[in-house]
């Protein structure tokens, strides 16, 4: 402790405050990280849900379009016969 010119009691207080501030900042970062991880998890689940719904709707629409085309072909075939 000879390298510092300030009294040891002041140095101890400054070091303790520095440590406490560091711990507080680290805890805040951990909380923020955890909150962001939860948000990413929830958004990923939501995205997967909506993606599956969109695929189902797309397949239904494709089936409907195929049925409509088949009906048109049948109607045109009946008319030509």
C-alpha cells in the first residue's frame, strides 16, 4: 500500500465502492441478458407458430386453386363434348 498516497481508510472506501458499483452493473447486465433471452425465446416460438399457420393456409389455398382448375377443365370438356 506504499504506492498510494491517500489514507488507507479512504482507499478502502473507494475500492469497496468500486467493487459494489461493478457488482451492481454486472447484475443489471445479467438481468437484461436474461430478459432478452426470454424475449428471443418467445419471439422464436411465436414465429414458428405463425410460420406453420401460414404454411397450412398456403396448402389449403393451393388445394382450392387445383380444385377450381379441375372444375374448369371438366366444364370445358363437357361443353366440347
